[in-house]
C-alpha cells in the first residue's frame, strides 16, 4: 500500500545519515554535535511511531529512486518492521542521552566525541535500513553499515583489551558477512532476483535441495549475528569490554537485527519449515548453555552477556514452532528483550561508575549506599527473569503456550527448557543482586557521583520496560496481527509487486521483448 504518508518511510535511514554528515562537519563544535544528534534521533523516534500506526493498515512501500520492484530497491514498512523500528529508535535515543551525560561528567577529553556522534548516527541508519529493506542485498548493506559503525564504537579509547575484543568481533562479523554474501550470490544465481517479495514466489520453484542449502547458508550468517549457539562464543568476550553505552546498544539491538533477519526470511522465503526441528534443538542449546555460562560468572557484565545469549534461545523457540502463536510470542519477546537488556546494561554502567568495578566479589552494600540504583537494577532484573506480571513473564507464557499447542515431544522439551532457563536466570540475577547490593564490600567503594542526567535515561528505559506490561494487551494484539501477516505472505507480496509476478519495474530484457512483439503486455523474466 502506498499512501500520502509514504514519504515518511525513508526518513529513519535518511535522517541519521544526513545527521552523521553534519556532525562530522561540526567536529570542532561538540555542543552543536550533541544538539544535532539528539534532534535527529528524536525525529526518527517520532517518524517511527507514525509508521507504527500507518503500517497497521497494511504494508507501505517506497521505490528508492523511483525504480519499481523488482528492478529497483524497495523500502517496506509492515507491522513487524515498524514495531522493531519504533523500539530500536526509543532505545538508541535513551542510550545517546545516557552517553552524553557520561561524557559531560567525565570531561570531553575522555572520549573522541568528534568520532562518536557521526558513528552512532551511522549505526542507527544501518539498523533502520536492515529493518526496512525489501531487498536481500540491501539488508546486507544495512548489516555492513551498522557493523562498520560498531567496529569503531567497540574500540573507543583504544585500550589493549578493547582492541583485542574488537579484533575478535571484526573477524566473526566478517565471517558472517561472507556467508551472507555467498548466500545472496547463490540465491541470485538460482532465481535471478534478490527482491524478497519476488523470492517468495520463485524460491518454491527451484530444486528443493538447492533451496535447503540456501536456507542453511542464510541461517548460518544470521545465526552468527544473532549469537545462536554454537555460533555465540564471540559475544561474552566482546561486549563487556566496550563502554557502558556501547555495550547497552549492542546488547539491545545488534543481535536483534540478526533475529529480525531470521524472522523475515524464514516466514517469507522458507515457510515450509524444513529446518524447524533443527532450530528447536539450537534454541534449547542456546537457552541452556547460555544460562549455565551466566550462573558461573562473578562479573555482572559477563553475567548479563551470557543471559543475552540464553534469551536469544527463547526467540528462536518461537520462530522454530512456525505457528501463529509462536510467531506472536517471539515478536513480543524480542520487543521485551530489547528494552530490558539495554536497561540492565545501562544500570550496570552506573554500578561500575559508583563501585569502580563490575566484579561481584569486590562490590557490596549498594542497596544502602545508592538505593535508587538498587531499584533501577532490581526491576529489569526481575523482568528478565520472568517474574509475574511483568512483560518477561507474559512473553514466556506465550512461548510455553505455543509449545504446548504444537504438542510434539521436542516442543515439550523446549517448554521444560524454557522454564528451567527462567529459573536459572532468576538464580543468577538474585546472586548478582545479593552480592552487589547486600553483601559487605571487601573494601570501601569509590562512591563516584551519579548525575541525574545519567540516571534519568536509564530510569526512562526501565520505565519503558514496565510500560510494556501496562500496554501488554494492545501490544500483544499488534504482534498477533504482525504474526498473521507473516504467515499470510500475500499482503507483503502484493504491496511490493502490485502488478503481478513481475511487479511494475521494467528491465531492458522486458522492454526489448515488448518492442519485438509490438505489445505493451508485461512479460515475466525467467531466472
């Protein structure tokens, strides 16, 4: 569907890229850089909220450069992409405000501000491009944009530990991108297109064995980005070394872009579910291995990194079930996890600032020394653990209901695994809560000041995570409508290709055929 408001669709990509160029030009004017970055991301959040409402009436499509599909690249907003875009915009804005407050408190000389602002905006543009793209290669471009920005952010300040972690991150990301590129090349060779809507029509027509190989290649590429076990070993070593705001935005968004890509391709391109059982086993392994790693940690940053891996398993669980209930719960859980995990990492940044460390053996007494900090940690921690009636509990109940609905032995094994993982998450977070906030500290803590300008963004994100519980009914209904659209692929395909299998775009081959036949009728180009 293309309406009068379709001009909003490119803005979440265009605005941050334009802002990045402007902030780079203002490298010697840090105050103006801050103003521009905050203004741009605020506008992106407002546009995303508008698209959330607009997409509820059906997919909204924009042909980039006026070139219609499948010849040109499309940006497509449906319920799923609009929801992901809105949540990610809110998270990036809160993290930005937190990082600005931290930079002002520590002194501008402590961080390369001239680099940070344009890089952060480029990261935001890459995330938005990945969510909006209706073209497989353009999703790859979105990944590369956000990964290039993340390379810079993860190595900010240039310490040896961060350079080492950044090197590991770069190598893994390049491997993932290489697999993705090989998959795209194979898909284009087999079908003659990389447009998602046209692929949904053409992929079922190719050899099933070839289709399975292509599906596995995409899952390997996205599985690395989403940190699905056994492709997740890189994450706990990479994320904790970065500055708190960078770790927070990475934990909240980067893995979820991988999860989004799995949801989009599995539902639209490979709806037959040939690898669903394998995905269920991987989901179970991701849950269990991740949470066992978390239980063993004595550093709160690494503990949260392992819980991040573990809870990716819940999302893969819902995806692998392949039912409307499973898709609904998976999408809801993604939204919940983005906000809660980001909030926790921001709060742990405050803990590190006040206590001088994130080691649980060296912290203690924070409940008495910083009661506000104790509350800010406790609320999202219990939400992540799935304590009722919070959003984490609602999402897990939805996934359990979906598993019971399927009723296979493997689905029941995932139900049991999800319950055990939830209990172990509670155990790990309660252990961290007791050690950091209630035990007697082995030595006096530094007690650095925590400005309100840092507490407010972290508190706002905690508030958003609680708001997901308050609006759980409408939100869950929205995710259910999004899941229905995913299963019924027709609205997406018809919105992108309104003129039938070939769409409105006209290639040179088609034009030549039309000239020879003397007819204006559209001719389908075979792969």
